[in-house]
């Protein structure tokens, strides 16, 4: 089984400018994810995709990685992430004359993960009938109980009204927040034109509650740094 790991990091972050190479506990944010990808010992190649020469330069300082210059059309704030991952995988396969069986993407903005989480998520994919694996944490709010949405007339309603009234949140169906930490696909399914993060046979690898955060804002950066400092990551 041959596996490739991608780490995608745009240079043009709007919520937290320069976040992917901003220091987090003494090292660039992206370095935490790269070290995890290299330490887990599962991947033939780790590929970093970016439109930023600075990010690619930092990535090269943190181990044996393939750096991929991401095309401009795949690096706008409106660009979907999946095409960028596909581009990175294709580039590495061409360079190395190798086709990989399993594609794993680690989000640089979600560094609160353990090496064992990566290993377990890959194992879940490779030992079940899953089309792909995503990660998540137990949701703090339930769409069946205390998560609401606005209607066209300005009122609110439960996002997912249950068939029968539920009076305790503990009695609601189990729900999870996606935490954007780890994604796993089989290569052939990943390169289908209709690939999506969630399909009919997507499985979830459950992570700990404190691993809920990915960095999209300044306050996220503060929270993630505090959690990683507290947990000695």
C-alpha cells in the first residue's frame, strides 16, 4: 500500500494574514503539521502545495517534502480545496513515476492532532468499506435540539426538527462537528469528477473535544496556541 500526504497552504489568507508561516509555539504554523506527517511513518511522499514562495521555502526547512507551486486559478479565496489536492498528487506522481493507493490531506490550520490520529484515520479507511474518511468531534450544539436557523420571514426554527419532541440534548442523535483535520481517500475515487468530502460511504474518525479548532481568525490562533501549550504538543 503506497500512500501520499498533502498539506495545502495558500499565501493569501484573509482572516489571519500570513497565518501558515506565523509562529505558533516557536515554529511556523505549517511546521507542526509537516512534522506530524513525517513522524507518522506512513507516507512515501509528503507534498506541500502553495502559491507562496515563502511558504514553500519554510516547508523545505522542516524535512524531506515535495514542494508544489499551485497555479493561480487554484489559489484564490474562492477556489475549492479538492482540485488543489488533486493537482499536488498528480504533480508528485509525474515526478516520481509512481501511482499512490491512498491520499491523505492534513490541514495546516488544524494542528491540534496527534500522530496516532493520522495513523488511526488511515487504518479506519483501509480496513473498512469506506469511500473516504473525515474527522470530527462531538458537537456542542444539536440541530435536533438547540441549533436554529433563520427562515425567510426572519423567524427561527430548529435546523432539523425531530419526528417526536426531544426534551434533553442527551437524547438527541449523535452529531459531530467536522474539524478539517484529516481527510483520507482511495486514489481512484478521489480523482472522480464527482468527488465530494462527504459521500454515501464516508466514515468519521472521532477526535477529542479539544481538537475541534482550526484557525480561521485571530481568536482561533490564540485558542489553538493555548490548547497546544496546555496539552504539551
